[in-house]
C-alpha cells in the first residue's frame, strides 16, 4: 500500500471514531436528561404521604361527578358494614 492509501485509511478510521463518539455522547446526554426529569418529578412528592395524595388527586381528577358520588356512597356502605 502506498502512503496516500494509509492516510485515507487513517482519516476514515478517525471519522468513524468521531461519529461513534458523538452518537454515544448524544445518547448519554439524553439519558441524563431523562434521569434528571425523573428525579425532579419524584422530588415533587417529598414523602410517601405526599405521593399518595398526589396520586389520589390525579385519580379523582379523572373521575366524573357521578363516579365520585358512587365511590363515596360505596365507602360509606363499607364502613357501615364493618361497624355492624
């Protein structure tokens, strides 16, 4: 192989290495951002009780007024049954 062929091979290898590094770095940045968002979302609930309240509020927010009334009546029936 001539010197110019070796130079071309080296240049191609360097380009491939740079592209691989940039892609790897980009995926690392994406994973880091995803982890950061996850930590921020978890940080909003400072205790298990806060987290439970947030989940319950989200669940109730998705219910219709009729569903909430039915659930309230059902809970009252269950309490009455336990007290008997």
